[in-house]
C-alpha cells in the first residue's frame, strides 16, 4: 500500500537531477509502486515470460516546480513500437478537426504555409491540414504508427524530435509557420532540447501551439492514473513558461481545454517577435496557479493520501460486486488504465476483461495484470453488470457508444476523481 505523502522510509531517497533546471529532486508527490510500461501490451506467447517492472514515483523540483518521473527506460524502448493510435477516438478526431479550422483562420495559413507536427502519431491531425491544401509534415518516432499516416498520404519523418532533428530539417530548407503538438511534451526526457528544436525550426514570425494535461487539474481531480513511465513531466503554465523562456521563446496566450480531464493549449513565439503581445488570459492563469500554491511544496503534500482513497474506493466497489456475483468488464486499454489497474492490484478475478476499438490491442493482454483485451462486440455477448470506463476522459463518447448495456440493466463505473456508478 502506498505510504502517506512525504512519509519517509528508513533511508533517505536518492536525489536525481531535474529534467529542466538540473537541481536535485527529492520531494515526493506520489509513489505508485512498481509498474510495467503502460503501453507494453502482451501477446498470448508473452504471458509466461518475465515482465520488467520499474518504480513509478512522481517527484517535484523545488526550484522550478516541474513534476517529473525518473527516466528508467530510454525513449527508444518505449516509443519505437507503440500501441497508442489517436485515430480511434471520435471525440479526439473532432477536437483535431476543430483545432485545424481555428488555427488556420487565426494564422492565415494557406498553400504556401508549412505546418510541422511533433509526435504526429497516425496522422489524426495533419490529415485535416492536408485536406485544406496546407503543406504538412509529421515527426513521429514510432514506425508502426507513422506507417498509418504515410499510408494516408501524410509525409512523416520517423525520428525523435530535438534540436538535432530540427537542424537536419533546417538543412533541407524546412521552416515552420506553425509547429504544433498535442500530448507530446510530457513524453520527452529532455524538455530543453525539445524546446530548443522548436526555436530552431520556427520561422521568425511563426507560432507554436502545444497541448498538455494541466498539472492543476491532475492535482485537483486526483488524476494519478495519468502518471506513467511514458510521461516524464507534468506541467503547469508557469513551469512551461520557464522552460520556453530559457530557450528564447515566449508563451503569449493560453486556452483551457476539456480534453484529457483538463488540458492547456499554449501559444508561443520567438521572444524577439514582440508583435504578439502576452494576453490577459495568459497572465490571469499564471496568477491563478500562483494563488493555488503550485510554487509551494505544501500544495503537493496531500495528493498521495487522496490517491490512496481512490484506490480504496475502487477496490471496495470491485470486491463488493464480486461478493454479490456481479460481473465487471472494462472499456478501453489506455495507458492511464494500466496505471490504475496495477496500482490497485486488480486482476481478472475482479475485472473479467476489457475491450478496445484499436485492433492492435484487441486479442492481447494488459501489461502486469494480464487482463484480456477483447473486441467491443464482447460486451453485447457477455452482458456484464458493470462497465468500468478506464479512459474516463472519454466517458461521454463511450457511454453513448455503449448505451445498449442499459437493455440488461448494465451500469457504467467512472473511477476518477471519485468513484461513480451511473
């Protein structure tokens, strides 16, 4: 069981260097125990093989307030072959389409413009730029995922992004009017190198937009399951601003988004480009974060005990359902779901199976728990009493798709921020 926040073991934890400012990092946010890589989905042949488990312990730097997870596994081992495909969520595709319409109009993008997306996945976003006749290039390290984008006719460079990659593209004559990325910033172990690459690649009057889950929401909504090894960092606006400023880029605007349980979309430009003034909403959000104490250690101290309460509530529900002879199935096989399942110690005796629309995952097994992943059609066949929604950020989409469970009295279960049975 996870110890209360900041409880000390018999030995003092070793300090690691902050991913951004290189200061020693020892202050705990939450220790979730040991976990497998959350996207290392298993085949039947792999069930009898040894699985590596790594400590999953989020800490916060008391100098720059970057929340981070120690790099136990090189990014090449995580992302070269990846199980996450963005294009299987209808609501995420709608979000991407709306962004393309908005940003194209806001920046006046056209056929002569160049858009470069970092962490472009399966082309879920760039397909809409291509459809508008805007030149687009994706940079995506996972070859299996990038292949899907290439098959859609979306130029994609299979490579990790950083300053070296940016200079390589620059040498080929590529500079961007818009650099964009969604849910990629957390996945880079060297945020300085990543942002330096953006600086290199951006045209003098270009704009960068980056979306990431908001640290304030993670803390307020107990979103501990968004912590996993593939996410090295967790950002507030203030900390992101420090990283961009250190690399001569300025965040001049920000939007608060409902995606992924509450995200930010930051807008940045070269610090030298003073034509784009810092907006009032960017200043207001920075002040809100300060008022909420995100630059104080005390703000992080209660998180671990709140996470433990979620664990106890989830296990109490599953155990009581088992005692009553009820069946519980999962929906989805996301990274966050594996963090929750392995932290709570859930196995097939409590969660019979889960389903996923991604054919890459269906027919395989979740890492650590070995819970089988089936095609969504299994829900209608097995008729579980409860459907436990693991990607709770997509609850509306999933409840709409699975409305048919009401026919046999089935109910939905949402674990975060507090357990709900609907």
